[in-house]
């Protein structure tokens, strides 16, 4: 398992143990992390799974692909660390990563 820390919109810190291969979004939904909505169920077409990746992890996580970048145009509060959490699969290199959930989705 991989440790992933989500910071919910109200500042609550949630430490999850996530099975490799799940997406960050799937882990968040399974653990009822507040603020991750995931309306499209992970198809990359709703942008309600927006999260901010901790800067220290951006290099490992990498930048959004073209389709994802287009979807991110729709989020409010877009940042250079913005990603759609359904597009990131958890692997051991992400152990200890922090993901901050924005206050509003969409
Ligand atoms: S769950 Fe819809 S874009 Fe990620």
C-alpha cells in the first residue's frame, strides 16, 4: 500500500493507505474524502475531481496531458499544481504525497 495524504477543503488531514493501481480519485471516493466529487466516474470529462498536488511531488507526478489540460480550463482556482485526480494512478513512488482538495469543484 501507498500512503497518500489528502487535505480536505476545511483543512482536515486524511491519511489514506491506497492500493497501487487505483487512481487518486478512486481512493478519495472510497474513503469519502470531502470535496472530491468525480461526477463522470473517472472518464476525465467532468473536472470535479480537481486537486492540487504538493509542489514537491509535481516532478514525479508529471504534468497533465493534452485532454486533461483542456478539462482543467473549466476548474475555478486553476494552479500550476492542478491535476484531475482520476488521471493519476497510485504507485509506490507517490508514497507520502500530499493532495489538497479545492474548496469548490467545477
Ligand atoms: S472524475 Fe471526472 S474528470 Fe476526474
